[in-house]
C-alpha cells in the first residue's frame, strides 16, 4: 500500500514534472521566438535606420554641392560686379579729369579775355583822353585864331 501510494505519488510527480517541463519548453520556445522576432524587428529597424542615414547623407552631400555651387556663382557675380565698378570708377575719373582740364582751359581763356578787355578799355580810355586833349587844343587854337 505504501508502495502503491509512493508509486502513485511518484507517477503524479513525474506527470507534474512532465507538465512543468512542457510548460518550460513552451516558454523557452516562446522566448526564442520572441527573441528571434525582436532580432528580426531590430534588424529591420537597423536596416531602415541605415537606409535613412544613407538618404540623409546623400541629401546632405547634394545640399553641400548646391551650396558650393551657389557660393561659386556668388563669388563670380561679386568679381564681375567689382570689375564693372572698377571700369565705371575709371570712366568717372577720366570724365572728371577731362572736366577739370576743360574748366582750367575755360578759366585760362576767361582770364585772357578779361586781360584783353582790360587792355582794350585802357586803350579806349587813352584814345578818349587823346581825343579830349586834341579837341581841347583845337578849341583853344580856334579861339586863339578868332581873337
């Protein structure tokens, strides 16, 4: 009887142990499957992240090329504008120099005309004085002749 009970208890223990082993095996399979699924998900996430990084890197390189091209175009435009400005400054300097020369010639011509006019006025005054003196002498001589 004791043996029968011990045998029954042993059978129950084995059955319980088998159930526990089955549950543990199922849990281990679930853990492995979950780990595999998570590993696959993580690999997918990693691949997606790598793809995103690659696209971002290409976008950044494209942006860098565009910015560089824009800076080169800007540098060219600035250099061209500076060259145009230098040409314009040279033109303006030449025009100013020409204007100054023309003004100097005009001032010189005006001074010469003024001197000539002053000489003409002086000559006219001298002529008028000679004329007045000659007519005064003629009047005096005419008066003397009448007397």
